[in-house]
C-alpha cells in the first residue's frame, strides 16, 4: 500500500499506514468442521450412541433413516436391526386435532408434567409440507421452548412430505430408535388434517383427539371417522371465559360417544377438559391414560394390538420399497416421462400407460 508522507505532500489529504486486520474466521476451525462433516459415523457407532442415550446419535440416526438416498438404505436397516431388541418398552401416544387447537402447547405442558414425574419423553412432531415449494417450517421446537430445554425430553420435528395420514414417512422407525435410546413415553404430534389420521392410529397404543369449544366441533363430533379411533377427547383451552363452553362441549361429546359401537379393547372412550396454559386438567389426562394401559394390559389387548401393528407395517414397508425402487430406476424414469407426454396429448389412456410401465419393470 502506498503511504503519503505528510511532511513532503502538499495537501492535507494523505493515507496513514494502518494495521492489517486478523482473519475473522479461523482456518483451523474450518478444517476441523470440514473433517467432522465428512466423517460419517458407522452403523455400529450410531447404535452404541443410541444405547448410551446420546441424543446427537439419535438425531443422526433418524436423519439417516429418513434419507431417500438408496445408498443409505442398508446402513439404516442395520441401525434399526441393532436397536430393535431394546425397543417396545414404552407407551406410544398419538395426539391429533385441527390446526390451531393447541397441540404443541398441550404437548409441552403434558410433557413437562411427565418429566417432572421422572418419565423420559420423546416427541415426534410432524409438520405439514407445502404442496408448492415442498418445504416445511419445522417450528415445533420454537413453540415448545421449555420442553426442548428439559434433559429428560427430546423433540424431533419432521416434514410430512407426500405421506398421507398425518405422519412422516419414517415415523414408525423413529419410534424404535427413541425407545432404544431410553425414552419410555413416545408422543406423536400429527399434522392437523381433520378426519384421516389412520396412519398414526396404526402405530400408537393410545389415540388422543384435541378439540376446542365454540368452533363447530360439537357437530363434527357426531361424525364417524376420527372420532371412532379416539380413546380420549380433550376439550382444550378451557380457561377464562371459555370454561362454560368447554363444559357444555364435554357433555355433548359424551352423548355422541355413546352412539358409537363398543371398542374391541373393552375401553369406553372418555371426554375431559383441560387448559394447556393454566395446566388445569393435565394430571387428569395422564390418569385416564394409565387406566387405559392397565385395562388393555390385563385383557392382553395391548400386546395383541402391537402384533397387529407390526403386521400392518410389514405390508406398508413392502409397498414403500416397491414404489421407491420403481421410481428410482433410470429406464423407468425415462419411459415414465414419455408416457406422461402421451397421456397429456390423449395419445394413450392412463391405464394403458401404467400397464406398459409395470410390464417394463417386472419383466426386466
């Protein structure tokens, strides 16, 4: 840098020699981070970390099983197989409700109540994915700001993607990993999709439906569908001026439940009110769940239901793997593009095009 000497320069404007600024980023730190990111843990290392209740290993393992990269499938299956003997030692609770009913707020209050009693809680929160951008906010950790700091709690948000039924594609496998990590209460918060939560119902022991009073839900409660799957209905936001409305809604839902046929579990669904803000009624919710678990374990429905769920997810996994392998084959992808154009131009029917694609897939 050229420096002007004030004694020899005629003007008052001159440059004074400065000090070279140190680099704002450490090269050593960059190298360490780069090496750490490049180093992928083996399946054995992930399993070892999970069994030691390492939340970082658990998060990395869930990321692995959620990957759509075909090269990750073998490693993911190895991790699941290694964790499976240590699973099935928890209670699984599914929580659903329409958007805005207060699912995240309720789960935080309920989760803090459980951890204060010595339980370890894992929350698998499913956020809806945009049908336009295919992105997802994954903001549940932000909403549950107290629970996320609890040492006995773990929150894992996942995008629903194109999966229907209110859950993410690999929620079932994530449950197994969380159980192996030592969590004895697994809570699955679903996408608020109304009356089609069949997928989450097939992977939990207890299904909880959140409702709010004064929003047309009383009429919806008489409808079949999701109401028939619920083991407990909670009228949330029962605080302030809303207490009277919540009690009235509770009475109406109780009447509606008596119109439904008896459950094979022998359990009569309950209705209760609570406030996730004031924490009123949270202990009643857990008491109802304990009554349910006691009943279903005594009449062996609990274990029978788990066995049926395993069979169901065997079929679901086969369907998913067939679908993934079909779309990931390069020759099928090229033929699919050609047939899509033909269908759009009315040159061939969708059914004939599908037949051509399937014949190509199964005959090679």
